[in-house]
C-alpha cells in the first residue's frame, strides 16, 4: 500500500497527514514522497488500484475505474507521427475502458474518497465546472460518502444514475466558475472537508496515473505530453509523476516536455507563459474575462484562478520541462473533434479536442519531431457513446443561489 510522507515544497517540512492540504507556514503545494522508489504493480487489485503503492491510501474499495494507454494508428498516420500514444480514461469499451464518469477526473475522485474514509471525514465540499463534479458525484454514490458540490448554473452534470441522494448540488447564477469556487470556500459543515483542488495530494496523485500508465506501457517516458487545461492541476500531476518515474530508474533519464492548451479567447495560462511571467496579470492575461468566457466552447477550461504561480504549480512545471502553451480556437476545436472521430472511432467533446488542436499546432510549428514519442491525454473521450450505451441523467440542483455571497444558512446543507 502507499506508504508516504508529506513534504512542503517551500520550507521542506514533513507534515502529518490528517487530510492535510497545506503547510501552516507556507503558501506552497505539498507533495507526497513514497517509501517505494520503484513502483510494483498490484495486478491482483481492481482498476487503478494496481498502482496503489503510489497513491496516498492504505486500503481500497471495489471499483472498475481504469485508464488505458494505446498506440494510435489512424490519427498518427494522418499527422505524420510514428509514435503517438493516447491516454484514455473515458468510455471506450473496445480498448477496455468503461469509466461511468467518463473522464480522467475519475482517477482523482477514487483515491480522494478512500483517503477521506481513512482519515475519518464525513464528507467533502467542492466546486466544479463539469467533469470534476460528475466524477465526485458518481463516486459519492458508490462510496456512500456525502458531497456538497457547487457549480455555475450554466454547468450541467450528467451522471449515470437518475438520482444521487448523497449529493447536495448548489448552482450559482451565471457561467463563472470562480463564483462557484468562492461560494464553496465559504461553506463549513461539521465533519466535512474541502476537496482541496490543486492542494489535494490524492487528487494530484490520481491524475498522475496518466503518465505512470503510459510509462509502463511504453517502457520509457514519452518525449512530449499534450493536455488541455483549466486549472493546470492535471499537468502538474503528470510532471510530478515524471519526477517519481525518473527516480524509479527504469524509464529513462530524460524529462518530458509539457504542452498545455486552452480555448481562445479565454487563455490566461497561455498568455502569461507567452510573456514568461511568474504571475497571471488580470489586465494583461485576463482582459475582458467574462466576455471571453462566454465565447469559448470548452467551458470546463474556464478557471479564473489557476494554481499558476504557487510554488510547485503550473509555472514551475513549465519552467522545469521547458514547456509550451497554446490557444486553440473554436473552429480548430470543431475540426479536431471531427478528425479524431473519423480516424480513431470515438467521440471527444470540446475540452480534449483542444488538446488535439494543440498537437496539430505543435506539428505545424515544428515544436515536435515526427518520430518523437508523444502522449496525448484525451479526458472525456466517448461521452456520447456512454450516453447511448447506458444513459446519462442530469443531476438537478438542490438549490440555485442568486450569487456567491448568499448567506450560508440559506443553503440546504441539512439534507446530508
């Protein structure tokens, strides 16, 4: 099982873990340091638990949540690539992936709920713009651990159950994810803990399985990693995984290069990185934020407060990997989604289509060599297929808040 220590990336203190999210002295990310430097696969355990030695838990529950890395043929040929690998944590039965939450966010909810159980927490509070909320609602149903989920009213959570009585879903008027984050941060219920976002080690180490599964499939680290980002936490997670894999010693000695992308015209991470700025500047990188958010197709990528400048965050990951960022237009999204479906045989929504669009840009701009080993993360692949095969149901809000400043006592938190 995952025997580990928690270390603050700023002061290097070792912290006790009581579902700990941050160091009391520093505003920096904390990171797990696992006792086992070489990961041994536990193929006797279900789903992603075969990687349990690098997850911050001591036990597991039954789940078929899984991830698969496969080598692309048709898309790779179309793009002129000889070593394109695709990471799928969605719904693609032909390759053995049948995740009912249909995104790699399921990889983060599984260890988070197990960690909460082990730390004797009653429930979780989180904000989401889509996939995270879906995966945490789904896992709440599976584990019977309650969740308070806050979303912007424009977000729609489609889940594999007609009802989930372990979830209180609060919608905030409008389409701004930041307002949902602000309201969620104000909620305090006895025994419940904040999910933690980028500060949640279980969440990051769960998403890190994208790179770990790829490394075991390829028998080496890839040269490049492509992902669409809102907060960028997934990219940070993958970066952290590569550091562990380099220490493992069996997967080469060369660092990967991170390639992260956003949907133009709302692309603050891309704008800040283009300036090589340590901080996101509201006037330079998020000018006309509300208007631009309303224009994008990949609405789940619209995070106005990503963990960019925090120690151990997105900026540090891009610096360490000499990374690249991209802004992908709605037109490029449509083209990429159509191309992927025609060639790979599975549907992808706007968010992973952003990643495909960025790969196409990188090839055109000669930022990758055609023979390089490339890993493309396609979260939520097969969403339409899942709806057809099993049916998905809109999770109805328990309460609609007129704004993020509403008195907390007005919220129906006693329903849990």
